């Protein structure tokens, strides 16, 4: 896809290696636009989480550049990005209400009311400590915190992994109903069939390189297949 004025994320010639031999992300160039829900898809070891961590300033590239809203990744871009990592990071000894206070103090765009409404819909007692909740409930609290921000870019790393199908449906509804529709939303997942109905476009990665960047409508129209089926064909062993 050609870059234009609507491009919000601009990734240019990006590479990252952990051992100096094989690149986890290999000379990647990619642009993402606001108002789009994008699936970041690829098998294990394809570089998805490495890319996401670089977009969030948790890792630094060996070569290339990432610009978000015209700015290089740093303090200013972190204020515009709402990030859900693939692992729970909230301290177990904190009460749920204390996590809301932490996010309120840290992020100007965080809505306590929105977070409280979502907690109530799940019947989660805000006075409970995080380590008193089940793994699935802790993950939902973390998602609620992320989606209670009015960010320009949401990045969700495996938001529906490890939860039952009913919980996946709830998580997807929470994401779609609460993100800023004028923002960009990037979702990394292995569970493509569960999530492809909400995607506007997809990026396929293999060994750190982009295999495909296409709209989901173009995939279905050109190949006559679902995104999940086409993914399985492209990445067949």
C-alpha cells in the first residue's frame, strides 16, 4: 500500500536481531492508517511480538525507523498508544480499584467511568485484589484498562489467547464497543477465525518479513476464501 496523508504508523526498513545472526524482524516496511482494524498474523517466531515491542519503545531496532503520528517512538508516542501485552503485568497485590487509579494518574486520556462500567458489566468487585481473580478475569481487567483510554493507536497482543469461546466473544465486543473509532487498532492473534469478522485488513508476517498486506475484502474477493483459510494456505507446512 502506498503511503498517503492518512498514514498514522510509518515503519521503514525495520530490522531487529537478538543474536546478531537471524533477524526477528527483517527489513520491514509497513504503513497503517487511522480508522482501520488490522490483524497482525503469522506463525510462532514470525516477529509479531518483536515488532509490537518496538512500536511501544520496549525494544529498539538495529536498523530502520518507526514513526507514529509523525513522531519517532518515545515518550510522546507512548501517550498516544494504548498497549495490551501478551502477558499480565499488573501487580497481584493491587486492588482492582487501585489499578484504575494508577491508569488515571498515568494517562490523561483514561476514563475511570468507562472502566467502572465495564467492570460492573462483568460483576468484578473493584475492591478485590488482582491475585484473587482467576487468570481469565485478570486478563479482562487488563483489557478494560487498555480500552478505557481514548488513544490514537491501540495495540493488542494476543487478546483472546487462552480463554474459552464465550470469553472470546465478550473480549471482542469489549474491544469493538470501546475503542476510539477514529484510531488505528492493531490486533496480533493466532485465532484468526474468531477475529477475522472485525478486521478491515491483515498483515501476514513470516520470519520477520511481510508476506502480505491486504484488505480482508480483497482476500475474499480475489481468492474466494476466508482470511483463515487463505492464511492456512499461505503458511502450509
